[in-house]
C-alpha cells in the first residue's frame, strides 16, 4: 500500500481536491494518507464494497476517552443512529422511519416550491450572497417545518448546526470545540422543552410522529428523539446547503441548467462535487481486502468524492455532464446500512429549488469567482456572490 501526503487544510487542496484524489486512485484502491495515519479507500469499487461490508462499522471497538469539557456533545452522539451498529441502529432507524416516511417527505413538495418562490421574491438589488439569501434558508426552513419547530427559530437552528458540525472538520480548534459544546447544550435544552410540550399538544409534524412511535410498544426515549432531530437538522442542512451552492456554481460556470427533468442534473452535481468527501469505518474482525490485511479495531477512510470521480466507473469522469446516464449510483449519500436517511428529502429540495431558481433568474451571474471554505471533510463554498444582470 503506497503512502501519500496532503494536508487537508492546504488552500490549494481545499479549492480543488480532485487532482489529489486522482493521484490517490492511481496509487491503488487503498492508500495510506499520511496526514490522517490511516488507509483510505479511493476507488468506487473499494469505497462501495466497504460501505456495504458488515465486517466494518461506525462504532469503534475501543471507544476513545472523552474529555469532560466535550461530554455534552458526545452525549448527543451516543444516541445517533449515524454512529451506531445493530441491534441499536436497527431499532433506532426502524422507529425513525415509521415517522420520517416517504409520504411525509413527498407532502413537503408544495411547501418547498412556495418557499423557493418567496426567497427569490426577496432577493436584494445588486450583488448579494446566494448562500445567505437562498441556499441556507431552503433546507433549514424546510426541516423546521417538517419537525414542527417555529420558523422564527431558523436562525438559532442554523447557528447551532453550524457550530456543531465544526467538530467533524479537519484542524478544529479549542474555540471550535467550545462553540460546539455551547450550541449542543442550547439545542438540547430547546428540543427537550419542545418535545415535552408536544406530548401534551401533538400536531401533524415529525416530532409528534416520533412521540407516537415511542408510545407503540418499542419506544424512543426523549434523548433519542432529541438526537434524531439534531441529526436530521445538522446532516440534512449541511449536505443540502453545500450541494445547492456547488450546483449553482457549476451551472453558472458551465452554462448547464436543470431544465426539464432535473434529476440527472442533481445526480451529476452530487457525483461531480459532493458535499461530504470523507467518511470512516472500523474493522470488526481481521479482514483481507484489496491486498491489505485489516486487523480488528483498525480504522479506514472512505473517500466518497474520489469514488465519484473514478474513471473505471464513469466515462469522462472528470467532466461535468448533466445528461449523464452511464455508471453506477453516486456515493454522495453513502451506501448500505448507513445510507443517509435524509437523502430523499435532500434530493426533493434540490430537484424543486434549482429549476425554479434558474427559471425565475435566467440572467443570474457570478459577481466574483467563488471560493470553497476550509471545512474538510465537508466541501462547500465560503460565499456565492451573484447579481441578476
């Protein structure tokens, strides 16, 4: 297994990580990324295989020691189905999916459409940041409405989410950690009070549905419901904001538009410039895979964005082709047991919001070249300055 080096906070890498991924794939399906000190799966075949291999999972064999000052953050993580394996994962995901149904998601379509038009109606004159005016409000307002949380809380939800997800960023600081813990404590306190109120006054929203699921024999605890709501907001908001921004950037740079059926355009954006680039797994037993012997307790990184650019899986893989029909499903939302539960909602938001944006604003123009934020493992823009010509 070859060793490669690339600091994940180098600006050249942050702005364009894809040459590094190409170099990594050329070195083999598994490489040792020296800066992380762990093997990384680089190809579509390898990433897809490990995502689906039940000999690997999210829960560490030997949980790391957690400093007392970070305990509130990890207390929430302890109930996250994203971080759990069966049987706890099976139980949690099953209960959540009783409430987070495809019917409930599809019913949000008219609200997403109306919200999109309302946001466009409010665009300011001159140059403005489309992330603030459009890309951030769409997912945070949608998830607030879905949960049944007042939209007046949107700014707080966004602030809490932004602070908490910094815990997953390469090169996080003590200041980032302190902000994440403070946001966690505020978010938990709000959700605990809100869930308690919903018990006495249920409505047609996701929180009420989660409470109902709790009361049907097998039940979610209040802590599990709090974590689930936080997970749906943080994971769904982060992925959708970044994908909306990356999609608009690609459209304005290439001239491609999500006309007609938007699904191919959206899927190509998710393949070509996905919102999450790296995820990890732990080996649960000794495993020989792709020429490497994993030992029980070893960690492996899965380079989702590298897999999505693999020329062995996609023709002309380094080109953005919004009419693409070749190749397997992209891995932007993962695969296997931990496939993102919010993927259908994210795709619905993207497929509705992007065509409306370009139909309403055909003369939308970049005002300056956008830059990506230093937030790896996530991949999204710092700002998206635009104007309407």
